[in-house]
C-alpha cells in the first residue's frame, strides 16, 4: 500500500476530491503542511507526496508522477507578502513555516525587483503577524486569504508579482515519488481525481466556504480563476525559470542545482 501525502490547504481540495476512495487497495491518503510533506517524503515516511516545487529541486523525491499540480497565472490570492515599510526598504522578513516554495519565491522577487537579500525569520503556524518583529510577513494558504487588519505600506500577491516579472505561470506544488516506488497506475488515479474535482467545483465551494469564512462565490472564483491544476508547456517553462532564479540566488546547493531534470520535460 502506497503512503500518499497531500496538502491540507483549501487549494488542494479539487486535487483530492474522491481521491481516498480511488486509492482503495492502492494506497492511503494523509494530509499535512507542504513543508512537512517534503520532510516525510525525504525521510521515507511517505512514498508519494504533493510537495513544494523548490523541495523537488532540492532533491526531495526522484520523479514527478502526474500532471496534476497547484499553479497560478496571475493573482493567486492565497500567497501574500505584507510589508510595514515600502518593499524596497525591507530588512527583515518573517516567512510562513508552512511552505518553502513561497518562501523562496518571496526571496527571489525581493531580489529581482529591489536587489534585496533581507534577513529572514520563521513565522510559526501558531503565531500572528502582529507578534513578529519584522518589516514584512509572508502568509500562505488559508490565513493569507484573511489578511490581518493592520495597515501595511505594500501588499504583494506573489503569484501576480511573478507573472508581472516573467509573463509565466508559477507552480507551487506537484506530485513527486521517492526512489524505488512503483507508480505505474498512480498518475492516472491522481489525474482522474483532479478532473473529477474540477467537474465538482460548485459542490466543493459550497461545502468548504463557510468553515473558512468565505462565500461560495468567492471560493468558486478562487478555484476557477486564481488557480490552475495542470502542468502544461507554460507551467514547465515557469518551473525551469524558477529553478534558475533559485540557483542564481543561492537557494539551492551546488549538488542540488546540478540535479538531473527527471520529469521528462
């Protein structure tokens, strides 16, 4: 039985719609934070996981097993950098511990847009932005969709900022397997679950909106307009450029930066 891990955030709901049932006799599904999924995959506690794209480039897992993914091409809504000072004056940034891809993306954008390499500290899941002694705070996932009422000098939607900088989509996470795992049929299962989820966005939105403090229309728009769930040519191009920028900024060690591109693209 395969041990499969998926992200616990709202943005994953269309990808895992009915997935547990489809995996019957094949594997078991568990949910966790993106960063913890990458750790569990690296430690061998999971066989396949929906992990942050930066972690794949850092050598977690050996191959991408499905074209199902979490991406955006423009504003993503659920990944935001909130700054108490103009972005060009940031000296310290608090990075949400939940995602390493968005943390790396924030560093890339601050460097590419303003030439900055600010000190970074961790924003724990249990902490609020108000508790952090930092010029800027990166929020991801559900809590980024309800930014605190504090007054901020600037707020970046990182998906939108990436698209303005590159003209390309940004891929936050994809399904990755560790070495030696037989995933012959798994890709089709993951893609079928994704396709079924996309066909049931109205039901997913109606179920999930209230518990997350959103309207059904807001959540439906988030799934259908802010997010993309398939790796196509432009998404692969965006992944390559993100990897290049991460290498150039020193966010990948040399051994990682030279890792063979094993997704077949």
